[in-house]
C-alpha cells in the first residue's frame, strides 16, 4: 500500500517530482519518458517501480528497498543543489514523511 504524498525519482536526474496523489503520478507519467530504473518513494520510505497496465494508467510495483530518512534527505539535498535554491547543509528531517512534505511547495 502506497502512503501519499510521494516523490518520483528519475534515474540519472537529481530533480525530484512531488506527487500528492496517484492522479498526480498519472499526469506526470503522461508527459515523461521513464525507464526501468525510475521509482517512486512513499512517505514511509517504501519504493515502487513504475509500469503501465492495459488501460494505460500507471501501476506501482512494490520493491524490496526501503529508504531511510538519511537517504531521502540526501536525495532532497541533491535536488535542492541542482535547483540552486537553498543551502543544502541546513536541510535536515526527522522522518521520510517530513522530508517529502518539504517539497510540496
């Protein structure tokens, strides 16, 4: 079960995409060419691979890997550095959910 909101992590790109809901995921995936190494991170740190089903909607496949708050923080620091918007040293979170919510704006 996916706990929203989530982040979409595209392989080879530091930018993260904030997803409030599955509808946001479908909307983003319509406009993207994504690959087998792209994945979604939910608010608990669980990771999910992307697939299309027969009705052309995005299906999230659970993966074995769960990310820690430190790993998600590192991804967000890389994301913010790529945007050159914040001092990445000051970015710290106490939970994965808090980290994901930080990208809501």
